[in-house]
């Protein structure tokens, strides 16, 4: 997969993309990530990318002409390509959305700032708007990092243990069951006997029951789905 990120703060991504799973995925050739500074496409000495909104109001709006030059400079890779705007107004990032994105050849992520983007740019260039929750972040950079992490870990061959993906929270519509490791007793709390029994059928049954119980307690809305 190829991921192109358009931002006015490319330096924000360096430490995140140089560590853990994302770093290993790049080293293994599973994903290629390229950062593009939107300010490089401004024509004035101050590298201006925003202006005051028509009709008045607070804040500044990112300019359609600058953004269009930035997007058009990104070469297309493969047939399955999507230009995505990180936006508080977008569809919520869920596991099924991350799985859909993992099937793309190329994601072009646009990180907005200020009051927003000129609507004409969105209408002409953006295929999809994605939100990481019902709140407003200072910009699209951190949401873009979240999208990258959620998608890259689902790419074939990135995680060695495929079963861990199948059983984790939201993969099958439920929250994941509780996990335990050594020691068998910690500050008076013991590991459930069934996990020490070696009976894999009973362990599987217990884990499914715990997933249902945890989902009912913490996210009953998921059970309704």
C-alpha cells in the first residue's frame, strides 16, 4: 500500500512512523509512506495556505487552489485509490472502515487546519471524510496517525499472528475477552481456573461468554448491531 499525507506540519509524523509496527511494515515493504508539505504549493513569500472566510466569521479557511495543487502533485498508484479528508464531520473510524481502507492500493490523507477547508475543494477532490470520534482536534495530523496505525496493522503480513486480529475488540462485533499471563496469582487475584485447565473447547466457550458479557456492560450498542 502507498500512503500520501498532505499536511502543513510534516515534522509531527517523524517519531510515530519511525517506531513499532509502522516502522516494521515500511522496512518489510508492506507500506510506503510519503509526506507532502502543503505550504510548498503556496506562491507567496510567507507560504500562505489560508484566508479569511467569505461571509465573515471566526477563524481562517484553507485555500482550494493551494490544496488542489498539492493533491494533483501526488502520483496515482494502482486502481484502488481514495482521497480522504480527516474531518470531525466525517464517518466514524470503525474496524470495518479500517478493513475497507486496508484493501486500497493508495490512501491520500488530507490534514485540515484552522476553521476548515474551502468546500469547493472537498466537492472536487475528496472521496471520503473520516472522523476518529465526536470531538474536534486541533488538526488532522493526529487523526491521520490513528488511521494509518489502524489500517497498516491490517495489511497482510504486517502482524505475524493473524488469530490475534480475528479475536481482538471490534473485529467480530464484540469487545475482546480479558487476558491474563504469569504469575498465576497477583495481589490475591487468581487467573480463572478454566484458562489453566488445558481444555481448549471450554477455554473458547469461556472467552466467548466473557466477550458477550464485557460488550453488554461496556458497549451495549454493539450488541444491538
